[in-house]
């Protein structure tokens, strides 16, 4: 007689389990089980809090990446990032000189200031400030739409700290690759690097959860076509961010639980180290 197949965890399709949440009765795997007074509960029921006999903070369910699931405002970091990008864009519209001070430029003489400016001249902050710059309405609209669509799901699955780390390191990697390849006097707005990091991370996450890859791959291909066909696009930031996002996300959602933190830390350290080495070598070449 053929053995009956066990149901799959509702949060991790493909992982069979015989355990169900004592509240909602959905199947949950070992990574989603949270001890309750009777049996186990799923992360969503624990996060809801009511009817468990425990306070909302009594148990701390974890995401697929090991991050803590927080009650309320599940997309807080995404909303903050969107707000910061919109604020910088508005300030840039009101004061265009601000963009000149924040954009990514390697090494160039600014006739308006009468001096040399750029990362190679010690203005390393431009690697970060350029991550929040947009040139036109269509530019920020497209990036914020992607950030809203992709960021919420990633923040839920990775947790706030890991998600913020992914965003910032992807943006830095995009800035570093732009700094390395682009002409020293070429100014660049690198906000898309971080967003492309989210694209790469989403591909990894969807694959890890055994979901249909076709929609996200169509989105990736569409954006890559735009990257290499439209003029005045810093393709280096896109590719740098995409690669960094894939590397970091793979480490965050794969590997045994007991080695998960070590693998995640190593991947983030690797991306950061490569970014710093790239910046240092390029600075030495331009100085």
C-alpha cells in the first residue's frame, strides 16, 4: 500500500510535516513551530497574540532567515526607506545644489566650487548619499514601486535587521562597481543599486520557497533590458547591487540552522570587504 503523503508547511512549501498549529490548524514545519501551553502554534498566530494565554512578547517566532517576527508594522523598514528616498528627492528639487553634493563622482574639478571633488578626494560619503538620489519623477516612481512590491515580502521573510543590511550592502556594492568602472568625472545617481539587490534577493527567496519563478524572472529580465538599452543609466550600480543581493540572500535563507548566523555574517562581511577593496584600489588609481 502506498504511504500517504504528509502536507507541506504553509510557510515553507515542499517541507512535509505532521504537525499543525493548535489555533489555525495549518501545517507547520520545525522552523515555524513555537511552543505553546498546548502543542505548537504558527508564527502568525503567536504574532496575533490573542487567545494564547501569553503576552505578545512571550514567544519570539523566527523568519526563514532567523530574524525575529515583530508584532505590528511588519513593513516598517520598507516604509522608512521609501520615506527617506522621497524626502531626499523633494529636497533635491527645492535645492538642486544638494544633488551635486550627494551624487557619486570619482575625481573631478568643480568650477563652481573652484576645487577638486569626489570619492578619491576623501568624500567617501558619496558612496552612501548617492544611494538615495533620483534624477526624474519616472526614476523615483519606478524604484519606489519596486521597493514597495519587493521590500515588504523580503522584510517579512528576512526580518528587519537582515533586510536593512541587504538593502544597504547592495546599494554600497552598486556604488563601488560604478566608482570602479565609470569615468572619474562622471556623476552617477546610485539609488537603483539597492533596489536591484532586492530583485536578486527575491529570486533567491522565491526559489528557496519552491514557488513559481517565472513572474520574478520576467521582472528581472525586463529591468535588465531597460538597464542596457536606455541612455544615461548607471548599469554598473544595477549589476553590482543585483550580484550582492543574490550572494547575501542566498546565505540568509540557506544552510543549517546551527550555522545560519555564521554563514550570514560571512556573506555580509565578504560583500563589504570586496566593496572596500574595490573603493581603495580605485581611489589609489585616481589619486
